[in-house]
């Protein structure tokens, strides 16, 4: 059956119209999809910007808060050390006056009580001084006075200050005679502070009888090495790394009863390093310990 040409023509037109409509729809859909994608990207970019801005604001706020915390901490420790120190001045002053009978005669029992008050007030005074030193070391504000130091005179002062105490404890105190004629440039008072801490640590750990503490200095590869050696209970290898941290104390039954705050070695390390040296420790972990302080000559 022959189809009329006109019918075919009209069908073709309808088909063309339908295809055109479909194409237009598809294009509109495509454009919509692209617009949606662009919108998403824009939103994502805006979200990223906002997130970065928030993070930057948070970092700024954190830095400001850290700074404020730092200032508050410094002011707090300055205030505390000052407030703790102030009452100690009259306590120690009155102890001295009472002991010398300036305020009237006292009996032996009263004298003993006053000596206990004085001893504990002095302990508190030393602790406050340590806290202040730690704070100054942290803030890089510990002052040093560099001068000539005669090794001979330095050791002879230590000898006269400790000989009596150590004789009473039946502990041998040996000062090696090497390099006595040497004169070096350092801060005498600060170096003495380090020796005082190392010797007082040794005194705590030497045996009650046959204790021995040896101090001295030797020249080694262009350096001057001071040392403090004792025949105490030693320090095991794994504890040696932690020793110089603030408030670190080795917790063993032998040591638990012995006093201290754990600041001495942290301060010693700070002082030695500020004086241009290195502090280190060597021990067999059982029967002896030596602390070394090495300074370039
Ligand atoms: N010669 C030593 N022999 C054995 N252990 C030691 C010796 N020197 C230090 N130590 C250990 O190291 C710890 C830290 O010593 P550090 O001098 O820092 O503090 P401290 O003596 O306890 O207190 P502070 O010195 O503040 O009064 C001591 O508590 C002790 O456990
Ligand atoms: Mg100590």
C-alpha cells in the first residue's frame, strides 16, 4: 500500500519537532547540571575559605592565650616566690636574735626548738631560691658575673666548708691536687652552686661508714673537666637520661626517705650550659657515680 507523500512529510515534521524538543530539553538539563556543579564548587570554595579563616582565627586566639598564660605563669611564680620569701626574713632574723639571747636567756630545750625552726626556714629559703633560679633560667634572665677564678683557691674554699661536715659523717673528702695553679674565666658563685648541689647529692648517697667523695679537675683535649665522684648507690643507665629534668627524682626504697626537690641537677645543667660547658654523668649503677662538667679552655 502506497503511503501518501504528504503524510510522510507531516510525519517527518512531527518527528523533527519531537527530536528538536528533546534536544532542547537535554541541553537545558546539561546547562542546569553544569550550573549545579559550578554552584557546588563555589560553595565548596566558600566553605574552604571560611574554614581557613576560622582556623587562622583559632590559631591567633591560641597564640594570644598561650602568651597570656605565659605572662600569667611568670607573674604568678614571681608573686609566689616573693610572697613566700618575705615572711622568712623576720622568721630567720628572730631565730638569730633568740639564739644569741638578745631577747633574754633561753634554756637548752628552747634553743633546740629554735634551731629546728631555723633549719626548716633555711630549707624553705633554699627551695624558693631554686624555684627562682629555674624560672630565671627558663626566661634566660639568670645573671652571670665572669671573672678570674683560681682553681686552687676555689677548691680550698670548698675543702674548708665541707671538711668539718664530712669528718663528722666519717666520709673521706678528697680534693685532687692537679691544675691548682690554673686560672680560668668563669662565674665563681654559679660554679660553686653547681659543686654544692653535686656534693650535697653525693653526701646523701655515700655509705654511712667508708663513704668517699672526690672532686677535682683535669685537662682533656683542650677542655677543662671538673668532676665530683662518690662511692654511693650509683645511678642505673636507664635513669641517667632523665636526671637533668626538673623535679626528677629516682624513686627507689633507698632514696625515698632522702629529701630534696629534684631541681638541683636541672639548675646545674642550666648553669653549666650558660657558662659554655656540658654536664654529664657516669655510673656503674651500683657502687659509684661521677658527674663531669666540661668547659673549653
Ligand atoms: N650522686 C648520686 N648518687 C645517686 N643518685 C643521685 C646522685 N645524684 C643525684 N641522684 C639522683 O638524682 C635525683 C635528682 O637530683 P637533684 O640534685 O636534681 O635533686 P635532689 O637532690 O633530689 O633535690 P634538690 O637538689 O632540688 O634539693 C636525686 O633525687 C637522686 O635520686
Ligand atoms: Mg640535689
